[in-house]
């Protein structure tokens, strides 16, 4: 596919595009299949995909991971980005994976981007996700105390907003290549007081969601403002009443990928919560060990030193 076509597909992207012709080939047997259903909230019907590893009814409660796709994406793109790794992990460890869809391919994450219908029309995505979680807790044998969110790009910003406004409804969340929207941080009085665990994974060379914060930008289009990554990390560290920060380097498992990962851990947090940041030095607006969905000159390279899906789930397990 020509670069011009790729850029057209990715325009206003904020991350995973809906350009199906660029989707990598994945064998059907490699990725456990999801099932779709619809969920109506405030008059809007949403498609939601679910991966349930249980073949037969089982009343035992289990965790749930809700995955929020990136801009112009959908549930299929969220699965493809990680090559279905969360579904594989769910089959191994018995948890439910849920892939809801935003409106018009985006979430109302608080950036107030007029070109996104979800933000222009003030779609109540916080309320939608809250009701969806309640419904699944009731009907799918989900432990209400073990609900986790994973968001990527737009979805990561939505995860920050949801965690701020509905703090008591999550045990933990992971935000990949997305920082806290400026308007969400500015209205921090809306945040709940309960501590919760947070994992952030950000590329230091992200050309779309800048490490140093400010305007999110793609193809010279301004797409709202976000806090710097380090300020977002500090936001959650303060929220959880954490103390010092421990810094270490993850082993360079893929020496040829041009990246190294620095791990920052806040210690002494309230209620034994955790706040961690993986600084993916040299990587861009990409999911570690995921699909390189656009050329490096557009979104930056992909690190292979960790798998973001595995990192998120292991982090969630550590909070149980």
C-alpha cells in the first residue's frame, strides 16, 4: 500500500487504524474467537465483543479485563494489535476479556476534539462503560472487585478519565501510549478518593502523543492536549499517597529493536496499591511486541523487549 493511502487511513488516528487491508495475516487457530453482542446505553446501541474461555457454565467468580481500542479502531483492531495475546492469556488463566466499541471510532476521553463525534456530541462513555461493567458482573460471573481496564492511545486516555471519575469501580488499569487529557487533570476534583493501581507504558519517541505533553498531533492536525507522561505518573502517585520512586532497567531481550525499557515504581502507596511506568526508550506510538500497523516514519518503531499484553495482565495479577 502506498504511503499516501496509509496516511489517509491513519488520519486523525490516534492509533490503530481501521484500514483492514493493512491488517496482518493471523491464522484462525492462533487467536481464540470472540463473540459479539449489542449493548444499549442512553439510546445508543454499541457493539461489544467478548472472549469467554469457559466452554461450560461455571459459577466461580473470575476477573474481567475491558480493552479500549485506539482511534478509528474497533474491537477487531484491539484484538489484532496484540495478535490476540490477551485472549490467549485469558484461556490460560480463566478471565473474561471484553472489547467495547466507541462511537465513530473514538472515545469521549475529555480532550474536546470537535472532529470526533463522540466528543463533539458529549457521548457519555464513562456512564456507558460503568453500566456495561455492571451488566457483565451480574451476568458473566465476574468478580466486581477484580475489574481491570487496558486502554491504548485514545483508549488509554479514556481509561485515565474513567479511572479518575469512577475510581471505586476498578481495581487497576493499564494505559498504553496515552497520557492523561489536560481537561481531565484540570478537573481533578471530580476524581474519586479511593486508591487504585496504575500501569503506564509510553514510548519516549512517540510522535503523536508527546512525551513532554501538550498538543496531540497527527498530520499537522491538533487533537487536544495531554499532560506530560511524567506528570501523569506523578498525578497517580500522589493520588495513591505513594512515596519514593525506584528506577531499574529491564533486560534488553531484543537487542536489535533499538529500544530499552526503564521501569519506574512508586513505593509506599496506600492500600498496597501500585503505580508503575515503563519508559520505552527509542519506541514510538506503538504497542510493545504488537503489530507495526504503520511505517516507522509515521508512528515510530515497536519495542520487542516486553509484550504489553503480558505486562498488563501480570501487573493486574499482582494486585489480586
